[in-house]
C-alpha cells in the first residue's frame, strides 16, 4: 500500500477508505442476515479495510455484535471508531444523550457490545443543530464538560483518541487543548456548507472524516454520483461516478479519511480503488465549482 493511500489516524496507519457499518442495518435491527454481515466484514478486512466506523445505537447494538464476531481477533490492529451523544428511543427513535455520565455509559455500552477492551477513536456527536437530533433542556451541556469526561476515559485507557462530530469551526477551536484527532461532519462534493469546519481541521492538522460522502439525504433528491457533471467527468476518466466523488474528497485535503458504507463486496472493492486515483487538474476545477452555491 503506497503512502498516498494511507493516513495516520488514532495511532494507526490505516487505509484512507474505511467502512461505515451503519449500512448493515437500521436503528432497530440488522437488515442483512447476521452470517452475511459477518462474512462481509471479514471480506472487507481481507481486502485491507482497517478502519471501521460504528455506533451502539445502530441496529440496537446488533451491528456492534456482528463486528465483534467478525473482527474481534483483529481488534488492536485496526481503527475501531464509534460515536456517542445519542441513544435509541422507542418514541422518537433517537434522542440526545449528551450528559457526561451518559457519555461514559455509551462508551461502556459500545465496549460490551463489541467485546472490546478499548475503542480506538470515539466521536462526541454534538446535538446543537440540524440535521438530526437537537438537544434541549438538561441535554444542553457545555462542550468543556463533555471533553473532560472523554479525556478521563482516554486517561483510563477505555478510549484511544477523541473525535468530534456535527460541530462548528468555533467548537473545534474551543476544543484545541483536548487533543482532538478527527472530525466527522456531513460533507461531500455537492454539499459543502461546512467549508469553515474543514478549514479549521486543516489549520490544526485534524483528520476529516465526512459522513455521507456520496450524498444520501444531504444531496437532495439525487446522489452525488448522479450529478450530470460527475457522470460526464467519470466517463472521460473511465471510472465510476462514485469513485470520482470519493477521489475528489481524498484529493481535496490530504488528511481526509472516508467511511462509505455498502452491503456489496463489489462496491467495497470499487470504493477502496478510489484511494489510488488521481484526478487531473482540469477536472478538479470543474468539480470544485459544483459546490459553490451550497457554501
């Protein structure tokens, strides 16, 4: 694996394209038979995936348990990343869980579900703004209090590194003394409303791990890969539109790591291949112009 396809993340040298496990289920259950999910995760590891992104509230913990079954013997050699700050709720489906004691409980819950001794990277998912859950009442917790809880967990060895998710540039600056290593916000070739957040990551050398890198609900009615300009440019290069969209993100900032999710081994192989692509400057200029209206 060449240096251009790897990134230093949470104390590991990992492939810049990892795997987002959310695609294996919904909030309630796995949407693949468990044996198939386990087989896919093992195949991903064999292909070189060594960065897995998950959460205890995915599929009521079933995804974490599948990860533990599939990759438990590899824990310690890959980046096992999760996010905290929310819990499943029978009425609202998902609710904020932002208090420091709740954050500790969620770390412990992840460890139990995964059967792991340590989480390599834990993202604090703030709930200050839409899209997604928004904190009110006693869930409005100062960032400093939350970071203190995570620092304590890091000192105890329960987590290896601290990340932030759904945060602003100002919050990244406020967290400067906590040793944040990665930020996970919604961002892709089309939706670039958090350009200032990316700039803050650049300034501090923080890894940028954009979720929904191919669009999902954040790109309106169509995925990023369906944009005519992306389809045309990909055709000129003889690659898939999704590969071009991922390659643009990787080329846009050298501390970017991606976590696209898929239930297809073929798509997984295609995603990994995106890390080996170099987009010509003239096509980069075209793609750069696509997100101007959303900034």
